[in-house]
């Protein structure tokens, strides 16, 4: 869509063309023109209209050139931005890979610590079970000896109570 400046320029050109068409006789009337050291007969209006047309074409070309340059610069910046975006994506993927590796290493370390703790706990349980079994056997032997002594006292040392 045309901007306000472009619309104003087109309207002015249309008005200038209408003015030139309405006054074409005056534009083409020959006039004595001085060009420094010499003089010529030429239509001043047509000459000025030609200069105006050349200025319009020149300024239009300049505007087209500036617009083309800005589009080329924009395209270059878009490419640079895409390259930076790809670089950032690669860096982020690299960070995610590093984070995954760190998490895997931490998981392996914790798993090793858990296994070592579990092995120590099982060794401790085995040791405690052996001590408990030894204590139970000692207590059973002490109880058997105490019962035998008690039996011997009750029977009076003859050993008859054990045979009954």
C-alpha cells in the first residue's frame, strides 16, 4: 500500500501534468533564451517541463536504488540472524548434551554409592546374625549347664533324676 508521501508525490505529478496539458500552447511558445555567451530560440515551458521530468526520473531512480540497497542489507542481516540462531541452537543442544552427561555421571555415582552402602549393610547384617547365633548358642549352653546343675542339686548328686 502506498504511503502518504508516495500518494502526495503521485497527486502532485498528476496536477503538474494537468497544468502542462491545459497550458500547452504557452509551454511550447518560443522564447529567446540566453545560455551564457549565446542566445537561442526555444520553448521555455517545454524545456522546464523536460528538466522537471529528468529530476523526477532521477529521484525515482535514486529512491529505487536506496530501496534495493536497504532490501539487500535486510537480506544480509536476516542471513546473519539465521546463522546466529543456528549457532545458539547448537550451543543449547551442546549444553543439553553436557547436562545429560552430568546427570548420567551423577546417577552412576549415586548408584555406585547405593550399591556400596547396600553391600556394607548386608555384611553388617551377616555379622550381627553370626553374633546373634553365637550368643544364642552360648545362652543355650549356659542354660543347659544351669539346668544340669539344678537337676544335680535337686536329685542330690546321684544322677537319678536324669534317668527317670
